[in-house]
C-alpha cells in the first residue's frame, strides 16, 4: 500500500516536449506539494495545493503548471522542456492543521531532458 | 526568509560508532518545527526525527537523537551504534508554525558513509 505514489518514476524526453507527472495519495491528506531536487541534491518547493486550491506558488517558470482534480491527486505538467528541467521531482502530502504534521513523500520521478 | 545550513557536505563513521550531523537555521519566528529526513540511494525521503521548537526536551527515536539549541539556532542529529543501513543523504528541514501551509525549507544535505 503506497501512501504517496508518483508516475512515471523515470522519464527521458527531448527538449521542447511537453510531459506530465502524476501523483496520488491515499492518506486522506488535505495538502499536497511538488518539490524539485536538482543535480546537487538541493530540495526546493515548487507548488502546494490544499483541497484543490493553490496555496504555494514559488518562483517557477510558467512552463510548469500544477493541476489538482481532487484533494487526493496533484499532477505536474511541464511545457517546452529545457535541459535545466532535468531533476528529480517529489510529490508529498500532509494533513492540514497545527502540529508537527510531517510530510509524506513519494519515491520521486527522475526527469531527464536530452 | 528562513534558511537552513548544513555545513558538512560529507561525513563518515565506522559501523557501531556514533556520528553527529550539524544543522543551523536562521529565523525570527518563535513557533516552528525542525526535522531530519533521510534519503537513501532508493531516493525515498524518510522522516527520521522531528522537534517542536516549544519543547525543551530533545527528541529521541531509538538510535537517533537531536541536540536542539534554540538560542544558538542549532539542531544536530546524533546517530548512535551506526549501521550500514544508515548510509544515506541526510537533510535538515525547517517548517514555520504559522501560516506556512506546511512548507519545508531544506538544508543542502550531508552524505553519510558507514564503513564496516
């Protein structure tokens, strides 16, 4: 029973293409996130949705567009892929509210742009 | 904006020995949470331990413990009786207790190697 699952786990594509990464969580959490881990392993938040509403939108190129059809799903669509988009993209979820509220991460999706 | 700094890019330890990973953070907030995450070669991010800033007692989870020095803004992770399975990249992370929507700010990470 995978709590946060991402597909695909590996993606190799050409520059200029459009691709999507899907994320689903079965934890009943309200809030979901996309993080990017670059080649130096640095993790940075990109987006967050709470119950289908965008609540965090960091400085990310417009080519990246998140979509949340319901609170259990958060997809990431990337247009006109560039070499610099190569990274591991992590989806995560958290129950809304006070407290430590740990983030549960997916296994990551490694995107390679050639 | 909050920042998290891990000054040790790499650390190594002998199996069964103890190692301490350092983390410092910068914040003007009084209500926040600190975390250590482990990322083994499998890429999965795994929560190791968490600390609430309002708690004076240092958190402990089996062989993992923290030294939380709030005034010094320091949050180090001690791994006792190191095991081969502890080898991974370790990330220190900060989360505001206010309206941050659970956003985590990560440090640069420390690669831990465990020698048999």
